């Protein structure tokens, strides 16, 4: 059982039960084996500079019920189980009959049917735990998983390391943090939000647009001024005077 809020209890000589280890957090659900990763790092076979992987987290705020899709509970009483019949899949488990294409590729994904929490019965509570792995308690607002990755790994380029699209989620009825921000890491680790629908023909990212008071003529004038300055600097760097000036700035060894 993947309990996101329960406290573990030690009952063996080494102090940790297998169930306790699973309950520590939710990263295991995404296939991250921390012991294996650390062991590989110790052996020197992990080169973080060559890790070009990215992660896309799809978080649906609205969708069909699990009783209609992936957890029909066919053996439960009629007042509990879902209305559709289960069908077999390539993944050696069952899904709803309304998902025949999912069944064909079920060996490519995993389903966790034991995830639950014991916090307030509001959307915000579930959103927090699934995006941060923690419950909002004691005024501590935990950061989103993407914010943590940005804090630990930084950026690869000038592009934001953590992006949310099409827009950030609002409140879910509990007036609580929804777990999508940088939390106690600070506003600098909030995600860059598009706040626009990429499927629209007139799609534009509001935060990347110039202010309305800055017209095309002024923008073009600034670009030409920048190009002129950069071109002049390149010419200056090739001159003898520039090389002599740079040489005088080098530290002298006593």
C-alpha cells in the first residue's frame, strides 16, 4: 500500500521493513531506484554532464473516474464496483473495456491502485502530495518535484528548467497550497507558466511579449542599436590597443 502520509514502523533487526521503504515517498512509483543510482555513482559510471533526459509530468485536473478506467473493482459489491467490464491487457493486468487501445500497450506503463492519503477530503490535499510528496502541515509549503530538480541540477541552457503548460492550476476547494510552486525554495524556483493554449492559431506566451507601450518601431531601433554596439565591440577586440589593455588586467605572479 502506497501511503503518502502514514508513519513507518520498524520491526526488523535492520530497523526498516520493506513496506516502510516503499512508504517513504512516491519516487519509487516513477521507477527511480535510489540505491542503484548511488551505487552506480560510487563506481563512477554515472556522468551527470551527459544526462540529457527530461521528464514530462501529465497531471489531469479532470478526468473519468478510476472506476470507469483503471480500477473497476469487479469483485466488489454492486454499489461499489464500476459499471464497465474489465478486459485483459499485454501488461498482465486488467483495464476497463472502454480502453482497448490502452490494453494493447499496457506493457509500456504501470498502474498503482493502492495510492491514498488520509488528509482533508479536498482536491488541494491530493494535488500537494502527488506533486511534492508531502502534506502541507505546520505552515511549511513544500516545493514541486520540478522545482526540486531545478534546485539540484540547475539549467542546461537559457531556457527555463521547469515549465508548466498551458497554465497553472487554481484552488481546489480547500484554500490550501496546491503543490505546484517552488515552496520554501522561494519564488525563483516557481515554474515558468505559459498561461496560454499552444493549440490556438494565435498562440503567444504573454510573459515573452513586449509591453503594449513598446511599439515595433522602438523595438527595431533597439535591435539595430544592439547590433551596432556588438559589431563595434568585435572590431575593438581585434585591435592592438585592446590586446594591450587586456594584458594589463592579467594578475601578476610575485
